[in-house]
C-alpha cells in the first residue's frame, strides 16, 4: 500500500502564472479586479488597482516630459555650439597673414568657447615662422606626447609640459586640461602631430576625463587645417 504525497501549497508564482495563462479570468470575475487594494507608493494608504495604474501612468508621463525637456535643452546647446564654430571658422578663413593664425585660433577659443586659458605650439614650420613664439618651447618629449594622442586628452593637470605654456588666470594655474593634437588628416590617424592646442581652466572639473571629445576633435581638425599654412 502506497501513501500519497501531500499536495504542494500554492505559491504566488503559481497564482501569477495562472492569471497570465488565463486572460479571461478578470472578465468573468470583474468584482475581484474592482476590489483589489494595494499600497500607494506616496503613502501608507491603500488604493484601488485602477488608481495605482493611473499613478504609474502619471509617473511615466512625467519621466517622458523630463526627457523631452533634456532633448530640447541639448538641441539648443548644440545649436549654440554650432554657431560658435561657424564664427570661429569664418575668422580663421579671413586671416591673410599666416603669422596671425595662432593668435586668431587662441583668441577664438577663449572668447567664443569661454575657455579661461589657451595656447598653441606648432613645430616643423616654414622658415619665416621658426622664431615666432608659437614655434618655440616644445621639447622632443612634448612633440612625441602630442603624436601619441589619438584623441583629445581631458583630465587633471598632472604636471604636463604643455600646461607650463599657459598663462595663469588671475594668478591661478590650470587645474584641468584639454590637449588637442594638431595633425594633417584625422585627429585619430597615425600621422605625426605638428602641434598642440592646449586648453586650461582653474576649475578642476572643467575638463573631466569622462567628458565627450567629439566636439574637441572637431576643434582640433579646424585648427589643424588653418595652421597647416605655417608649414
């Protein structure tokens, strides 16, 4: 004689599976759905399932509204940046004497993009420019470092040589840097760099290691195209 095993208790998962597999249950037992009470996330009071669904829908709409506002804000910021890039490009194109180009590059970065500190060094320049300030002061190590950059560097000032090229702002040295390699062709190519555009700020968080570099790469490409005239 065998003894039958006791039935396993019904679990919440069993109930959930039954309701999932039986979509007509609440149609046949509408009074059960209407009587369901759950705790509101905004307090300890109990609310009906319909009220909870309405609250969830309102929260979802609020989240979507915030995302839309962020998208609008980003689009305005991108439009403003694009306008500044256009102004900077126009100023570079209007320079007749190549000797003036480095200063125009630096002035545009400072004024249009609100960068407190900026400078540029170019090497391998043609004869008329070899004694210009922008062509002096970059050691072989600094040149090799610029060539090693396959994308703009953003981060804290760790005592890099290019940081010493920057003039202090109100007596404050740069705490964060953006180093943009200048080279013929794409910024991320293997072509040796012929210069370095250095951006600095006393704010240690202005140029953060986590920030995107797409816009900085575009700046590097424009500056490179303009400063190629010095070679």
